[in-house]
C-alpha cells in the first residue's frame, strides 16, 4: 500500500516537528474551557486596537469589503484576521477534492497529515497575503522610511502582520483544543457584534469631517431616526426626502435593521429545525435516545469559505490591475477587473459580476429611479440584473461544494456518524446492529441535508446583502454571527451536560 500513499508524506517529518498547541491528555473541565475562551476573546479585542507601527495614514485596505468575514481590523496587527487560516483550508480542500492530492480523509493517518500540512500552509499564506499588501497598499510612513529605509520599513510592517496572524492562528488552535467552539467563528462573531452595536447606537455624524446636521445625521440607526424626526418638519419628512434618508439611504437605514432582524429570526428557527433519529441501546433495555440531524447541518462554514475565496479573487484582481500590469495577457486587463484609483472594489470586468450588492440603494433603486443611476457605475440596467444572477448562482453553488467537502473532512458524513453511533452501543430500533445498515439509513438524510443547508445559508447571506445590514457588516457577517452565537450557546450547554454526566462523553466522542 506504500505506493498509494500521497506524496505529501515527504512533509511528515516537518509536520511532526511543527510548533503546535499541545492537546489535553484527559477531560478539560468546563471552567477551564470557559477561562481559555474568554481570555482569547479579550486578547483579540485588545489586539484589534493595536495599530501597525509605522503605517502611512493613507494606506489602502485590500479586504475592505470582506473585513467582517475575515475577522480582522483594518490598520491593526489583526489586519489579516483569519484570512490565511481560511485560505489554507480552501486550497487543501480544492486539491483533495480534485484528487490532485491523494489523501483519504477517512483514514486516520491521512487525516492527521492533512491537518498538519494545513498548519504549515497557514504560515505560507500569511506571507503570501502580507507581502503583496505591503508592496503597494500598506504604505510605510515617511518617518519609518527615513529611519530604516524603504526595504526595512516594509519588513517591519510585514513582521507585524506575521506576528498578528500567527497569534490569531494559535488562539484558534488553543480554543479548539482547550476552549469551547471554534476560534475562527468566535472572532468573526466578536467583530460583527461590535460593528452592529455601533451601527445601531452611534451618535457620531456619518461624515466625521463635517458638523452634525440634516445632511450629515448620526450614523447609528436609532440616533439617526430620532435626530431627523426632531429636526425636520412633517412636510420635509414626506416631500423633502426625510423618510427616504431614514428608511432607505445609508448609513444604517431602518430597512437594514429590519433585514438584520429577519435574518436573526429565520436562523434561530432554522437552527431549531431538525430530523431526529430514534436510538436504543443494544444491551441496556429501556435506554433510548435520539440523534439530531439539523436543518442547518453544514453550519456556517460554507459561507465563510466561499466569502474568503471571493476576497482572495478580489485581492489578486486588484494586484493584477494596479501593481502587476506588466504581466503578459492578464496584467492590467480590464476584463478581469477594473479598479478606480484608491478603490478596492471593481467597477467593471468579470470580478464586477462577482461583487456583492450592499442594500436596496445599490441595486433595486438604480433600476427604478434615475436619481440612483450613479450606483450603476456606467453599466446598463440589464448588466446589473445579470450581475445579480451570476453572483447568486456562483455563491450558492460554491457554498454547496464547500459544504459537502466540509462534512466529509470533519467526520460528519454518513460513514463517520454511523461509526460514532455504533461505538456508543446505540442502534436504530428495528434495524440490525451493523454500521453498514446505519450508514444506509443516514445516507437518506445527511447528503440531502448537506446540500439543502449549504444552499440555504448561501441564500440567506445573499438576501441580507440585497436588503442591507446594520453596521454595514454584510449579510454573510450577520448570518455567521447569529449562527455562531447559537452554536456557542449549545456548545456551552453541551459542556455543562458532560460536566454533570461524564457518561455522555463517550457518546459525544469526547475523551
């Protein structure tokens, strides 16, 4: 069988010696897990407030449109966020899924190698994402350049980005082994929650360079509504565009708040919907239980991976158009993506068709009201309609692809779940106690739930982008945060149950 082994096994000596957070040898108490999770969350908030030393104030954020999904803070040492972690996962998933890398993720050794290589690849991706940004977008300040030279100044910024990204990576690994839930998910929820609260309650003016006024109201939804209703007459509200500013126009219109609430309520309902398979213990008479198969079976991971993929496509498109214009054939090609000076969002080309909408004012009103035609960026209305169709199709299909692969790589497929139920001593009443029988029963539900849940989370993210969200956190950010908070609550309840009933650990697969 040695000849069938993947060529990645040449990296096994490196993987085995790669620095990593040590796994706990036994059961970690709930209090300890809560302590480590809370410590990492507080540290994350602190690090987002530490600005990159020597950064020019006019630097451009390449991932501005994907900031909340990548759980980073622009201009801080958390600038890269979880981008390298997710990108490394995407690359390995694509290579294994396309059979370019010969790994059987059902095999314990192959799966361990897969996870180890992913850690190595994360470090590589940190450099790949940091270096292009510093050479063109994250400009060193004049003072730092005068002190250590241009090359040294760039090196200082790259070092800070590398340290910040490595801290995020290690905190994610620490939470997954010693804490509760996933560090990647927790950091996303932390950043989005902060932006949503600010977008709802901020009294600061929309344009901080101008004084507060009717044309420059508070940025928060609630203060903006109160301010405009107090300072505008009924006639101005009706005929002077007051209601339009309150309900539709950015920033943080009431429609965005309603869209956020709809997403919240729908996700809560969907998370509580499940198919429950009856189980009975094979040897203990009367011992019964249920195995829940959620409607949202693939969780929010497909949306994270698809959004990160689009963020990286946008990054390389921006690099090709602005900094690598001398590359033959694709350098500076407008048909890949055209970018205006100082902008990180494409205004034409193929990448424009993969750009998400951002509220009703960015797509619906340009189609029906000439006053909003500026949002068309020189395109015809039919091109905007085609863009919505292409973006929706690509996003949902991508979510389904990543969802199916995620289920297989995390032991949530029919075969892995059947083995888990079998090892716990449980079986489905009326069926022979055989993992192959269990697998056939689970194959009726899990593949369909995987596709349905992946498509559903993709559609919900698109809906929120179409309507708009509070704090401009994007539909993906809101969707992820709601799902993450619900899962975190359930993980906490699960940990408490295991603390009270240690016998549950074996059934839940926790040693």
